[in-house]
């Protein structure tokens, strides 16, 4: 599934499974910005926490919620990430 056509307005974002390389499935967060669509891979530490950029949470839902509600938006080039698709 190509995420870009689904992200119509600046601030729209989408979490999806994608094949990073043959046989390697990862979660990607795609976000519509003024400059286009930016993509971030969701990573998991050995301790089980999830992160992208520098903030870690116990679940993917908590990670996204933190990024949506934090006052200082830590997603570079996606400061208006507010519209889940």
C-alpha cells in the first residue's frame, strides 16, 4: 500500500506495516508536511520499548499519543502531525 495518496492535508499521518527489505517487516510512520511526505521507521529496543527519534514508550499507541500531545513537537519536518488517517 502506498501511503502518500492517503495523506491529503498537512499534518495527516499514517502508521503502517511495510517490507523494509525482503522478508523484513517494519512499522513506518508517514506524515504529510509542507515539503511533502516524510517517513519514519518505528524501532524497538531490546528492553521492548518502541521509539523513533529519541523518545521511548512501552507501546506504539503510547508513543504516538506522546508525539501528538507533547508541547515541543519532536518530529523533525512534521511539526503539524495532528491528523491520523
